C-alpha cells in the first residue's frame, strides 16, 4: 500500500479499509508521507467524505498515534471540553479555570487557530512567557498538583493531529465533518478524561453553517465518545456573530480575564456558567454556586495558577495592560440609526486575519495584539455616528484597510431581537431543543 493508492482510492469516492487509514495516520505522525500527499488526501476526504466506520477508524488511529494518557492516578472523574471552532470563542479560557476552581480536574489538549477561527493555544501565547508545549509527564504532574493544564498536540501526544491540523489550515480542508470529528475526538480520547463536553458551533463564523448540520456533527461526536466509553455531551451554539465582544488573541485573553473576574459580557458569562455546570455534572460533583467563583476571585486565581505553572506572567490577571497591545485603535462608525440585525462573524474574523491575527501558511507568525472589539451586538440599538467596533491594528494604514469590511459586517435594520445562543443539547439519549 502507498499514499498514492489511498489518495486515488479517496479521489474516486471509495471507502478506505482500517489498515489503509492506520497506514496514512502513521505516515503523517512519523513524517514518512510528505505534506503534499497528505494535503491531496485531505482534499479528497473534504470532497468525497467518509463513512461512519472510516471516521471511527481515523479517530482511533489518530488518538493512538502518540501516547494515550492514563489519568486514573488523579482522584475524581476528569472532564474535558472542546469547541469545534468559532470567532471570539474564548469560552475554554473561562470554563476550564472555573471548573478547576470548583474542584474538578481539567486536563485539556487544545489547538491553534484553524481557518478563520481562533485557537486557544495562540490566545494563551499572548500571555508573556506562556508555554503550550508541555511534555506528557509535566502535563500530568500539573493536573495532579493544581487541577488544570492546557497544552498543545506534541510529538508525544496526537502527533497525527498536529500534522493534519496544520495542513488543513493551509489547504482549505477544515470544513469537513469527518476531519473535524476525528481531530476533536482523537485529542479528547488521547487526553484520557472520563467525560467530555463539546461545543459545536453553527453559523457564518463556524465551519458548519446550519443548525441541522451542526446537530449531525454533534451526534457523530457523541457517538464516537460513547463508543469509547466516555460520557459525552455536545451543545450546538450560535456562531452567526462572534462570542462576546473581543476577536483577536490578546484581546480575547483580556475579555476572558474580565469574565473570570465576574464582569465579562453577559452571554459569555451565561455560556461559561452553563458549560461549567454541565462539566460538574459529568464529573459527578454536586452543583455548587459557580457564579460565586467568578465574583470571589477563585476562578481568576486558578487562571493565574495555570499561567504561572506554564511559565507565563500571572500578573496579567491583575493588570491586562501587560498583554501585547496594538498601537492603533480606530473606531468604525454606524452610517445610519436603527438596530443591529447582523454582525457577521466570518467577515469580522477575515478582517482580523487581514490585520494579522491569523495565519495563511502553516508556520506563519501571527500578531497577537491585533483584532476587533465589537461595541454593538445583534439586537442592540445604534445611533448614526456611534461606534460599531474598534479596530486594533499595527498601523493606521492596516486599520484603514479593514475598516470598510468591518462596517460591512454589520447590518442595521428597523428592529431586531438578540439571537439565541444555546440551541441544542445532544447526549447519547437524544437531542433537546433549547432555543424554544
Ligand atoms: N477543533 C479541533 O481540534 N479540530 C477541528 O478540526 C476543529 C476544531
């Protein structure tokens, strides 16, 4: 068997055998299959899809491409969380310390920015000194010692995802159900948690446009988790507009710090509290007053502990001014009065990427300081001349270059209601509608 056989097989719409999938995943992890062949195979999968059996085989092979953690020495039921990717999605940065502050250990493997979406690892790297590359033993010791670790895929852990993830980002092959499902679930299975909470994003800023398709992805993820004997719950949440107000790496860390201190945007706080409560339930821990952890400093304190343990400067939690800051801040103004009917997450993300907040090549550096902060969200009233958003840019020319795109992301109408954020809850027993 060769990589060429597998590319041809998938190009022609045939299903791979388990052996074929294992060969490919091993070749990706060990570097024996060159990037150009992996990229061609990814595109064939993106265009031709995979059967459920292939997706399961791909997930298990990717999880087995490196070390699979045994967290049993850490007391309690460990719970993990993952999002399928969105714009301004800093929920993990709030939920993980919040849950850890409530006594549930969190051992999380995250990813970098993918396509137009942001990545938790890039965001954390906006904190001066923060290390996302943790050797497995240190990762485990840290979870045992302080109840939380957030690290990236390494040569040790899910190396196949590290390679495929970066290639997908640079080859327009992100938005594929089998590739998203295997990427997310291989990390979750390898990280060894007993239970998994997933946030499947639906809408313009997500990789899945419709609620129906997002629900199908949520069901596929729950099936993969359940078959691997991990209790798995997936929420479908709205990603037509960015989550919260900040889009951009350091800007999102600042907003997460605000939320951890109990004064973040209300919808980010509500979503984080719901996810944290679900994670406590999955951990088998009785409900506690999670809101209190946001107001008494314990969740923020846990974030500071996480930062210090991974080499970062924990003083950012008290003084976000220590985060990288863009020299130029340019408001984008409303041309008419009315109500915000749309704040297009994809357009805002692409404007952020143009500013330098994302990458076009797999090894390109990103500008951690730049981004966009929304002053208005869907349903808000706006007067002519009021700011819709503030562009944080490296230069006045860079800000001017995206100003029209940011303005065009907003639609102002005669009246508009706020959007429902939490749409579905999917478990092994079925689908619950939450937006009625
Ligand atoms: N998150 C991941 O880890 N992988 C994806 O493919 C999408 C989101």
